C-alpha cells in the first residue's frame, strides 16, 4: 500500500460540484465519480488506510452514509474492523446519540453502546469535512463509549468553512483541501 503522489489531482479531476443541493446556496461535493473510477478509488482507500496506520488506530468508525464506503474499504485494507456511526432509527439495541448541526441542516449520530471497547483508538472516517459539526459529534460519541478518537480522516476538506478549527485538538487529515 503506497500513497499515490497524485491522489489530490485524481480526486479533483473527478469530484463533481452540484449547485443548490440539497438546499439553495449549498454546493454539494459529489464524490460518486471518484468512487466509480477504479484507480481513484484505490488511491483514496490507500490514502485513508495509511492514515489509519499512522494514527495508530485499532479500529475505524465510518459516518453514515458515504463515510461507510470509505471506512469499510480502509479497514479491510489494514486488517482492522469498522464501526458504523448511524443516523437516527437505524441501529438496534441500546445506543448513545449526539445531536449536531451540519452545513445544510441538523441531525444526530448514534452508536451502539458496546460497539467500542474502552481505551480503543478509533480513526473516524468521512467523505467531506465542512463546518465540522458532524466530526465534533462523531468525536464526542466515540469518547462517550470510553474509546479514544485518535483522528479524523476525510477525502475532502472545505477549508473556508473552518471545520478543522472546530474539531479542536483531534488530528485531521484530508486527501484534498479546497
Ligand atoms: P459538516 O458537519 O458541516 O462538517 O458536514 C459534513 C457532513 O455533511 C459530511 O458527512 C458530508 O457528507 C456532508 N456535507 C456537508 N457539506 C457538504 C458538501 N458541501 N458536499 C458534500 N457533503 C457535504
């Protein structure tokens, strides 16, 4: 597994801007063409997998839904397991939940109370870091299970929205920053 030197270029070439989705005024960053291209998908998964190794994570946590696609592949590539951080009403059994605001609305994330062992190091994975609300909620949720949020790895960071600052001292890595 190696970091493709041109991973940012590959992602930038295939990332699609969808204006006014899901609301007027939001430019939605559609990663579907990146995932559909074999070389780009491999470069992205390898990049995230290397972040998992560098962070010392024992396990990866993917944020619903696009984070699942990336976290699962990177977890497989590194021989680690993966835990889903889900939207309301999806997980059976006892869960912890955390409300948050994101770039285009409000939601909450849920995790099963026994999904993570105390002290486990967790790399949180998502497609886009925008305002950081989702990432902060994910971090809080992981911490509430007793595990340690070792970092956040995303495909794309929208720097102008200031998410990295909001996330605080948790290390953040992005394969492409705009
Ligand atoms: P935020 O909480 O504002 O950092 O938003 C990040 C979450 O919302 C991620 O799970 C993204 O999938 C999604 N998201 C927010 N803004 C965008 C955007 N402009 N394009 C694509 N996804 C976005």
